[in-house]
C-alpha cells in the first residue's frame, strides 16, 4: 500500500447543516447523490450520512458518543490565522474546544469541533512548512 490518503469521509447527521458549516469557513462543495465533496488541497473531504457511512463499511451505526479518537489538522501560515480560523468556526456553528495557545514545543495551536463533533486542530508550526499550494512537509526527525 502506498503511503497516501486521498479522501476523508466525515459521517454527519444533517448533511445540509454540515455543508453550510464548511461553506461558511470558505470551502466550496459539490453535492452528488446525497454526498458533498470538497477539494482540500491534494485530498478530498466528503460529507455523508453517518448511518449510511457505517453500513457502507460493514459496521453498525452508533450514536455520536463524544471524542472518537481522530483529529483532522489544518496547518496555517501564522498565529493570527489560527485565531481567525477558530473564530470563523465558532461563528459558523462549530465549538471552539481550545483557544489558540503556544504549545510546549513552541508552535501555536487551537482546536474546534464541527456541528457533528468532528475534531479539528488548527496550528501554525514553522517546523512543518507549507508549500504555496498548502501541502505540508513533515520534517526529518531522524536527527532528534
């Protein structure tokens, strides 16, 4: 298996609400057969009914029960941009779960959840440089 993620699907309870939330953050989606697709840099993000997504993966749908062990990350180019994204998320129907703070490792980070409880970290970490197209480069940690 090649080391690559091409599409992340978020199970949602209200497709229209979820789409409106992400579009309020500036994303532009396309709806096809009750699924909303967003181009997010070099990967895709889709929104699909939570129960249908579970069944499609051979799983039984379960109620949303808080943190599910996955956090999506959105790296930005400045500390101010972290605060701006967090503010936009809160104003658009999300919940800011951690205001922007300096981490013990020195980068600036905060977090929010979307209306379905999907957790997002927003970070400005100069050690993880962003290319012009928004792609991130993971540093070489072998010298640490």
